[in-house]
C-alpha cells in the first residue's frame, strides 16, 4: 500500500450535508492534487444515519476512517481527534458542508507543498447576503485590529497545514476558528488564498443573541491568548490601572466636595461606587502580577518561537 501523503479531516456536527454526495465531491477534488490521501470523518455526537452511510462507503473500499464520539465534544476536539489518527504529514480540514467551490481545493493543497509555507487558509470571495458579509467583516477586522492578524476569513474551515502546526498549537472549545491566528503567533508561515464561495453557503445567517455573545467571548479569548498570554500584566495592568485611576479621581472629587464645599457624603452612592472601582482596579493589577509570576516560574518550559533552519 502506498504511503498516505494527505489526511483530510471532516468534523461532522449539527450542520452537515449528505455525506455520500459530499464525500464524492471532496474525493474527486482531492484526487486531482495527485497525492495519496485518506479521509477521516469525526462524528461529533449521535448521528447514526450519517455513521451508517459512512460505514457503507468504507465497506465499498473507500479510504475512510470513522471516529464516533459518545456525545458532542465540539469541533476543536473533533479536529484534534482526527489529527491523532491521521497518517500523513500534510493535513487538510474541510467542513461537513460546502463552503468553497470544490475546484479550488487542489490549488490550496499545492500551495501548502511549498517548503516555505506551513499553512494555507482559504478566504472566500463572498457573494452571499450583505448582512452575512457585514458580520464577517466586523469579526475579522476586530481580530485584525487587536491581534495584529493580517488575514481576512477566519470563519472559513478549509485549511491545509503541516503536521508540526498541530503538534505545537493547542486548540480546545471553539478555538478551532482561530487556528490560523494561533499558528501565526507561534511563528508559522501562513498563506491566504482567495477562492470562490460555494452557492450552498450563501444563505442568510441569523443567530440567537446568546450565540453572538459566545462569539464575542471567543474573540476576546483569541485576542488575549495571541497578545497577552505571555504578558498578562499588560492586559490586566492596563484595565486595572484605568479602573484605579477612575476610582481615585472619583474619590478625589468627592473628598473635595466634602472638605471644601461642605457637601454630605453619607447619602451619595457615588462614594461606594468609586471605592468599588478602585478596589477592582487594584485586584486586576494583582491578578496580572500573579500571572507574570507564574509565567516567570515556567519560562523555561514555554516555547514562544519557531526556528525554520540553522545554518552552521
């Protein structure tokens, strides 16, 4: 049997298309890259019908591995499980639904075979509803502004990368969306390629308010991990210093009003509010200092750089 050169990981969750049709489309596109490949489907939850269809494909001789979770664990865990079972040095992740035109897939694979490239991400030329484009633009611009991330389509799950990327970058929860960002911060070389969006991916997306809140929190986590993970005092110190300054200024105004203007403070909620803000600021700075102490203690164990080559 020929050595597997490309492992394609497809996490299957709540949103998925007909897996038989999807596999046929993906397989034909991947085959045009000219590499020996395998497909790994990770079923994130109880989807018995999908599992049975995949088992039928495998019985027909298709190069499939099927990983079935006992319950939903999330897409990041599904990708990690797929990676642990992948045989190739080159890994590709594809969503369980079409996000891009399949004809674009061989070009992405070919681009990642260049020796100077560690990861290739797809950036969709979006033609869907203007509200979808507005949401994506706001999300990606916020990420680019605060995390210094130069790429434009973090939400696209079509990526090709080398095994070393997943060896050195940990993902959990919903951090699979930010895998390119985390790899970029780790020092890997990433290339973004513009591709056409699939017609089936162009429907209007409206989510529950709770989901928008979760996405905002995910964005905050990604920014913190990328910019302040090794420097927690810069984050907590900045927020804490701001809160401390506001609290001190508020207390100074209240003291001036009490001593100079003879105004009573007993019935003024502002006194309690300013005191609470001041205490909050001091606590945030203290948290930052504790974080810095932990980082300093484990500094020898933390690798925050990537060596491409040593010429001796």
